[in-house]
C-alpha cells in the first residue's frame, strides 16, 4: 500500500517522513489521532457555518473517530494506517 501511495501524485513529505515508522508499525505520538479528530470536527463546524459540504472530510473524520473505539486515539495520527489493514 505504501508503494502505491508513494508513487505519482500520492507522494508527499509527510509520507516520506513517516514511511519507515509505518513499516515498523511505530506509532509513537508526535501528533495524536485524537487531536486530528478534534481539528477535523472544528473544520466541519466551520464548513457548516459557511454552508459548505465537506464530503471527504466527513469520511476521514469518521476514520479517525474509529481510533477511539480501538484504543488508538492517543497514538500518532499515522496509526490510522492500521484501520484499513484490519478489513
């Protein structure tokens, strides 16, 4: 999955920086999944006030919401990588 994401338009500085930690499944916290979830919630609130839909934001926010039920919310935001691997 990482090879696919890292090729073409999917390449990013964040993925490059996190690649080795993802491969080692090292999710030591630099910025927690809970904080990403909170920020995405604020973004949705702002979009609602502006009467603008954010379809992809809603999906991503709910993926981060899943980290709470899996006891992953205090891990680094990159721990979301584990969720699709489970399904």
